[in-house]
């Protein structure tokens, strides 16, 4: 969220990766983060939510740092995972994404409803549609 302009403080730096079987690059990330006193967390996003169609095309390139290119994953994937959790902070993050024109509320609603057909393969919160209604109410 910080890379997209959010000013709210964060407790950790999430990145897409396997949280159980870490590769050499992930181990290096964690070593550097530890040296800098940063908390990093690998997030296997594709195990938490059904990635929306077109997610690869919507990732946002942040910059090139030596041989490493940094991207923010698809904002709709971020929003769907936050909607699934449904905390106040997560809903605030979604509103931020909408206000910054990173996502459209109507498209997030469509993606959320489409994702429900795959909910059995993922650990979707049973109240995700309630979270969606709460989000819509907060945006009024």
C-alpha cells in the first residue's frame, strides 16, 4: 500500500512468495530485512484467493533496482484479499485504492461475486459479501 501512496503506517512488508518453501531470493530478502530491522512476510496470494482474470496485466511496475524489478501485484487481487479479511484497516485500504483510481468499486464487486464460485478451493471468509456491503456503506 505504501508503494501506491498510502500514508498509513504498516507493521510489515508483504511480498508474493511461498511462505513454507522459500527460494534463495526469499532467503536473501529476509537476511537483508533482518539486518535493517524490517519485518517481511511471504504471501502465497494464489493459495488465499482465486486470482482474478487479467491479474498479470494489472500489476504495477514500481522500479528497477539493479537486477531486481519491483512490482505491486494486481490491485484487484490486493482488494479481494483485504475484502476477504474484512477488518476496518483492510476496508480503509480498499477505499484508498478506489479513491486513487487503482480499482473501481463496481469491478471489485463483480470480481468478488465471480470468485465465490471458487471459494471451496480457498479459505474465503464466510462473510465476504457482508464485508462488501459494509464497504459500500462506508463509501456513501
